[in-house]
């Protein structure tokens, strides 16, 4: 039997400067994301679309979802396999292509995790677990573009 998980999130537009959307250049693209018992996330559109560069945009949040989902699955698999990860940092990159009508889509995301494992004998197993993490990642399984991996594994000793 399938398990079902439900998620609730509130998105509230906060960019009304007093006249709503009475002109494309006269409203702010700011919004707040909130979930019960969690701090708010302040967002805007990408600066290319008149957004605030100091706030997260939807494109960044999609990449963050892919990166963090992969990391959490990877750490889980490492723990099960006896691979001791002592540090993990991902410098993820994405390409989004804008279409002539103003829409667009992601073409690809590349995750570039630098993983530090406890010892040299864990390196090969650590390399192999990235593919399995990708296969299990809920977010990667939900997108319609390729998610690539360029993992680097280093060891303490």
C-alpha cells in the first residue's frame, strides 16, 4: 500500500504598493512563504523579471529542493552502508531557458557535492551511492528535466 504525505504551504503576495497590479512596473514581486511552526521565507522574482536580488526566487528554491533532497537521501544511504560522512557541501547549478513568449523551463540541474568521508576505504562506496540517492529523491523523480551529478569524494585519512 502506498503511503501518502500531504504538505501545506501559504504563499502571500506582499508587493501591493497601494494600487495593486494597475501597471506592470508599479507593483513589487515580493511574497512570503510560510508553514505552520516554521520561520517565513521571503521571496521575489528573479531580478531579470523585476525581482529583488536579496530574496529567494522560485528558480533558486527549485534548485535548493533538488540539492537538499539528494543530500538527505545520500546521507541516509551512507549511514545504512556504513559510510561515515563528516562534511557535505553542494554547489548546485541550473540552466533555465526562456521562451520567446516569456515563459520557459529548466533544461538541467547539476549537483556538485563535495563529500568528505572519514577514511579512504569509504571513498568507492561513497561514490556509488549518488546514483541510488538520485533514484530515490522525491524531487528529482518529480521534475521533467535531467539532474546531473558531479560528485567529488575526499577523505580525512
